[in-house]
C-alpha cells in the first residue's frame, strides 16, 4: 500500500474520532495539504494545536506567535515547511472553560497516541524532533525512553530505530527557559545532522 493510501486511511480514522469529549467539535489538525511532506526525512512533533493558530488555520504551528517563532527558526537554517512534516501529540486544540489554550490531559494524549504512532510508521523519518517536554513524553507511549528535555536538549539520541532530537517548544512562554539565540543555535545544530531534502 502506498504512503498516500496509508495516510488516507489514517485521516479517515482521525476525522471520525470522538474519544475526547471536550474536543469533539474541534478541528482535527492533520491533512495531506497542511502538515508537510509525507516522505520527509524529518518530523516535528509539538504538543497540541493552538486556538489562535492551527485551530483556525488547520496548519500546525501556523497563525500565532508560536507559529511565527517556528517559521523564523526554520528560515534561520534555510528550511521550508514543505520539506518537513509537522504534527502534534494531540491533533485537536484543548481549551479550558474560558476558551483559552489548555494543557492536554494524560488521557487525551493516550487517546491520540495511536494516531501519532501510525503517522511515524507511515512517514518513517530518519529524525523525529520534539518541541517541548509534553511532545517528548508522549513518545514514551510508543517506545519507552529516559530522555528529559533539560538534559537532552539539542542532542541526537536513539529512539525506536530512529534518531530523536529534543528541542524546547517555540511558544513565547518557552523563551523563559531557552531564549531566541539559544533556540537559533539549537536549530543550527539540527541542520548539521540532517538535510530534509
């Protein structure tokens, strides 16, 4: 079965999912058009779609400050969105009772984990790049690891017969832990170990 056919089957599963009660009416941010290249050597995984970004645009890491930062960091190493694949640990935007972005629960991450696993199996990248601790932790459900973001940031490590490269999230809040210059240096290190083309 071709990559395209496998991905079509996955999209059908995703679009019919109603496992998370608070997100049944949310946009499912996974598509052939908006997530990137299906045979990319590189997959970026963030935490969840943002309410002012992907929830509106349908494009992961696009349309809000987090997306702007991600785009700037990609551009800083000469990479383009269309050369990589971008997804999230969960595919819908979690919101609190006031309509603000909310951290996904462990149950919600578990509910979406099979979709993430299938995505990685279909694309079969050389390198998986996690953006933030939640994304890094979500991979433990696929293949356990003992990597912590603080200790392994911008370090190429082995995971699930692939390589993993943990990075801090590109959200403005993450800048408290990793400033823009540090994040640019992390992306430069990334560009030295893989070419997405």
